């Protein structure tokens, strides 16, 4: 398992470096691109976006606020909750994604060239199982806490 963790950290670092390079021409950082990407399919609350990405609500809130300040995203009313507004891309946000998309597709094609599609699917399935197992572990520092409790503790 240690070898898997070490390689995952290394792969994450490599992906982040490439993401920074791809996001720059669109006026984004990798982190802002990640948050914007989380709300492309549908508007989400900051908390929902944070959960989907496995990040803290506070870090996603800062990134979402920066995207709004830059005109890449906007907050809209949430019909299901008066206080938890939804984040969605603006036209400028979609334009930024349109700049990144061909770079991302070329990168994906280059990196996966010669790789077996079944191997990639099995790898994703294994990663999903590991994520599910880790998210359900009682040893997690935040296991069983509500968001209010985590917020009160400065998380």
C-alpha cells in the first residue's frame, strides 16, 4: 500500500503541474479550474462542491469567491435553501473552459496513447473503491463531525 500512496502523491504532483500549465492561458490556476469544473454540469453549493472534490468547505469558498471576483462564476439563489447559494460558471468561465478543453484533450490523448482502455477502467474502479473505503473509515479526523463542528474547530 505504501508504494501505491507514494506513486499517488507523485502522480498528483505531476497532474497539478500540468493543470497549472493548461489553466494559465485561460486566466485560471489549477485550483480555480478544479472548482469551476465542479460546477460545469450543474450549479452546486460551495459545500456540495467541496464534498465532491474532497476539499474543505473553507478552501473551496475562498476559490469560489475569487472566481466570482474575476467574473468567471456567479452565485445564484438556491430554491432548496435560502442561505446556501449556488455557484455556476458565467460566460467568461465557459470561455476559459473552452480555452482549456483542447489542451486537456491533447494531453489526455498523448498520455493514454498505447495504454489499454480496460486497464484504465480497472484503475479508475480500484481508485473509486479505495476512495469509498477511505471516506468511510472511522479513524478519519473528521469522521462523524457535522460541518458546523468542523467549522468551529477551524477546519
